[in-house]
């Protein structure tokens, strides 16, 4: 599924191209499922700077689950034909394809008991939640975190990871998702449509902002002095952070990390963390899948199934 130009859903095209060949520590993966993330629609529209006109034609999709079809000369000790793997891949390739070359540093074995569709829903969203909370936010047991967008793809993992870590979790979501975010582990659930979070959340150690805009602007005041704001979206304003006596993490992008992906896979396999797939589509229906994600009010991930 490729784009040769930036634009609306009409630029998405099914194309037949040669199957790529793995070299060195790369493997060729037969993709069984690939998830759809908000970045796909932004990339398609030309609104995601890491993918520019010089990178076209491009295949979309950052994460996948599948089986190993072939291994490069330096990968055969670790992995073999038929192994089940999931991966978060770099922008130079796309996951929404029958076959994808994946680097050793991007993939991990799928634990027994985790199905392909759930596995595909994990890498980008879960690694973003993990890195945002722990690597950037430094969240620790006993701290209080406010997670905005708790029912979305990243938010659901974030609530569960923060709770697993031993933090006190306050999360915002729409009215329909209050029960869901409580079930995932939010100690306090806030309905962003009917309540003002700043009336309920105070002195939090960390705000994990998956929403931006007015929500970001109103968040500074609920952070304790010296606390931190971590956003997955636009660059937080350092001046505003200073004026509130808090810290803001500069804009960042989630990165592949096999150790973290392995830990997350184990948490899912043990039932400690659940994966919610809200909708599945066939690869050729990716335009409808992107459109559904953009409409919002989806509790969980959108996944394309290929096999
Ligand atoms: N920097 C990175 O590496 C990175 C990585 C992953 C994602 N991201 C970005 O992070 C954002 C979140 O990603 P995602 O995959 O979780 O998206 P998502 O699945 O679309 O989830 C967004 C959630 O935010 C909720 N929401 C909307 N307005 C809200 C508000 N005012 N208050 C509280 N919640 C609100 C939505 O609920 P309703 O639909 O019910 O309104 C939805 O559940 C996206 O913009 C994505 O591009 C960045």
C-alpha cells in the first residue's frame, strides 16, 4: 500500500513491487497484521516532516506482526524461518505490505499466547507510552501522573504501564470511555467532555499529554513545582514551563527498542497488560481504516489484517 504523492485518501494505492531481500542482520517478514496509527494519516497528507517529497513513493505503517520468511547472513543464529515476530520499523520502510525487511534491532519474538492482531497493535503505541512515561517522564512508584487521552491507542498502554509501575493514575477520556479507563487501572477517571480536569487533578508529578492544544495549555497549572510535562505532539513552550516552575521534555519521537518491546510482550502474555483492538480492516481498505481513526471516539487500536 503506497503513496506516490501527498494528499487525501485517494493517493493510497495498492502496487506490486519486488519482494525486498534481507542482508546482514535483517530478516524478511511475511506480514500477518500491521496497525494503523495517527501518524499514517499525517504522513499521507504530507504533514509529518520526517517523510518528505524526496522519500516518495513510500509505504506507510510503522508496526507489524508476522512470520520470518528469510534471514540475512548475520541473522541466522538468532532467528529462523517461521518464527513469529513483532516490530517497530523506521520510516525508510513501511509495514503495510505483504513482505517487509526488518532489522534485528527493531523486532522481538511474539510471546506464546499473543495472537498476531494483538501483537501488531503493540509496538508503536506501547513503546511510545513506555518511553514517554519512563525514559522521558522518569515516572516512579508512588508518583502521581495525569494521562490525557487515556482511551486512545497510546493512552490505554500508558494507563496500564503507569499502574504497573506503582504510580497513582489520573486519566482523561470521553464520557463513553470512563468505565474502560477505570478498568485499565485509572485511580481517577475524568470525563473531558463534562468535567474540567483542573478541578480534580492537582500537584501531579507528571502530565503525559496525548492531546495538545487547549488541554496542554490548561495542564501547566496542575503540575507540582519541579514536576514534568511530556507530550507526544508539538514542542512544549520552555518559557511557559519555566514560568510555572516545572519542566517540559523537548519534542521527541518514539524509537525501536527490542528490550522494552520484549518486556511489554511479557506483560501482555502474562495478562498484566491487555491490548484492545477496536477495529480491523483488510490491507486494501486502509483508506477506510485511516478515516475511521481520524473520526475519533474509538476505544483502542485499528489493525490491518493481511493473512
Ligand atoms: N511522538 C511520537 O513518537 C508519537 C507516537 C505515537 C503517537 N503520537 C501522537 O500522539 C497522539 C495520540 O496517539 P494515539 O495513537 O493514542 O491516538 P488516538 O488513538 O487517536 O487517541 C487519542 C485519544 O485522545 C482522546 N481525546 C481527544 N480529545 C481529548 C481531550 N480534549 N481530552 C482527553 N482526551 C481526548 C480521544 O478520545 P475521543 O476520540 O473519544 O475524543 C482518543 O481516545 C497522536 O496525535 C499521535 O500522532 C506521537
